[in-house]
C-alpha cells in the first residue's frame, strides 16, 4: 500500500565543480592535487503531483576509488561520463517510496547492470571498480534522501522509521550465521532503532598525509604562504586538535614505523589524545601490521596506547582477498573502510576477524545507513571517515557521524587541503568548516532534508552539464 509520503524521481541536474588542493595529498601510491565534485539536484514528486528538490554532492576521488596504472585524466573522465549515464538512469526508476527503499532498489538492480554495460562498451585497459560506481551513484542517492525530507517538510533522520518506511530492516538485512543475541534480529526494527543520541559537537580527526610536513626538517620551500598552517604542530595549536590520523604506505615497514613514532611523539608533547594508523589497502600479510604494533608496544608504549584503532591495511576487494585478520584485531580494533561496500561485505569481514566498520556517505547514504544498522546490531564499533568532503558534501557526512555513534568523533580534513572551496557554505555553517577546540559544530544544521539551509548559501553554480526531466531550474 502506498503512503502519502512516497516519492519518485522526476528530474535531475548534474554539476561538476573543480577544486584545487592548496597542498598535495598522498593517497596510497598516488599524490592528489585536485578533485572534481559531482553535485546533483534531484526533483521528486509524490502521487498527488507535489514536487520538491534535493541536493547531493560527492568528490569523485579518483585515486581512492580506482587505483590503476591508467592516467588520472582518463579515470576522471570515465567517472564523469558514468555519472552522466546514471543521471538518465535515475529517471527510469519505477520504484516509489522512502528514499532508502528506492535507493536500495537502484543500487541492487540497476547499478550493477549499468557498471557492467559501461565497462563492456568503454574498452578501458582495466575496469571501473564497483567502489567507483558507488561513489558516482552516491550524489544522486544523497539528493534523493534530501528531496524526500524537503517534500515532506521533515529532517531526513526523522524519517527512518515505520511512519515513513514500508518495510522493516528484515527486508534488507539478515543476521550473522550461528547463535547471536536478540539484538541482531531485524524483525520489526527500523534504522531509527539503531541511531545513537545526537550530538551537536564532534571530535575532529586531522589527517597527517604522507606529504604533510611534521616539522621544519620536512619543509621543501614549495609550501603555500596563504595564512593557513603548514606544520603539524601549528595545526594542532590553531585547531586544538586531539585526534590525528596517520597515513602510511603499507609497503615500507621502516618508513611506516618511523612515521608513527615521529607523529606520536609530537602528539604526546602537544596534548593530542588519540591516533589511528591508515595503511591504505597496500599490506599483503597481517604480520606487517602486527610487527609494527608489537614493536611500538615495547619501544613506544605511550604511542601504542594512543592508537585507538587501525584502518584498512589490506586490499579492499574482500571477496578476492579473504585474509584472516584475527591476529591484528586482537591487538587493536580493526576497521573496514574501502572493503565495507555494503552490509554483506561487513558480514564477511566480521567472519574474517574485522571488528569495526568505517562508514562513508560517498558509498551512498542508503548503503551507509544499512551497514550501520547491521554493524551496530552485531556489536561492531563504528567510525565515519572522510573523503576530504568540502562544500555540501560535508553536511551529510557529519550528520551520519552524529547519528551512527562513532568510536570517536568524525574525520574531517577538507579544511586542510582546500579550505577556500567551502567559503560560501562556511558563511552559514562556520562550525563545520573550521575546527575549534578540536571539534566541529553541527548546531547550524536545521530544517528539512539534510538541513543544508541552501537558500542562505550564496554559491554561484556553473551551468549544469546535464538537465533531464522536470528540473525546476
């Protein structure tokens, strides 16, 4: 039976917003100096013909979603082309309902077919991965959730319940095999049953990239003189940071260990409380991580104690790389990031020894909410990780973190790599684009949908690269 709140897409506009880094970001084997953000406006309608717009935005993070020998330009062009193909496909959606229901139908039924067709016709040297397809899809999915809230004049996180949804979580999720607690039953439960109490301030994790100078000995002379900090100590002092995420290479244990120690000692001297180590999917055997952690325990016990968790050391294609990681998670909580495409892969990861999940809105709001529910039901700890989200992309990102109940705050680093990109949004939401006292402030997020307050944000968009259906623009 239909509900009067049900919606379906009737129009889509796509914008590509280029952003230049102020400093490079080392990402695995690549160094990133720019990104293109896909911004989507989706118009939805209900059965009575009432319409509303919603907005979604995602950085098309080429190096993260598609590690490859192909040039950056070739991969970026492919992602943009696929994004435009998705825009047309969303208007062919026959499903209507809550955005989680419509979004999940698209992700499960349409997106795999579109990815396969795209790869078959492009003739690329290597194929566009599923993670890349999800990221391209996420701006549309986020926009759908926002539009639903706007049409029904309600914040989107107040709609993940039986009042607005047709089916409970048992229609989407199944519990782990074997004996489990009653909490892992999804019968009669909705996402709202798994939300944590909302906080208006969250601890902010700062990214220490592989190219970021920790002290003056690492300066090259090419650093920008734009008024923003360059050295890690200056960032810590200016923003009151308490949490640092250390990017590692994963294939040079000597460098990785030395990097952790150098950052850790500075952190201890400057009042930082927590560290995490991100190996960026390049480790091939658990002993690589175990040896580093064990050496830290003996030689640098304070730094070892400050490491709150370890993030995604191993290849992200979990089904192809089913490594038993219990030995790592016995030492520190081990978070799936790139591997956690959906709740079924989270389930597989748990069987292999992963204890925790890093959620990202760039894998779709729909998928993030479902993975969050499955993980919380099975006692897995959560984190919400950044894709260096600027502009509108920051708002659903931090909103997910406050509702997910993370192990500690939220990663947020767009203000490090392109702070000026978000000037228009920062005029309305200053606490989201500048960290103060080591925190980001969500207090300005209000209103329907994701609470962007878009009408107050004075951003001039370029001409849409695609407009389909009833765009209303």
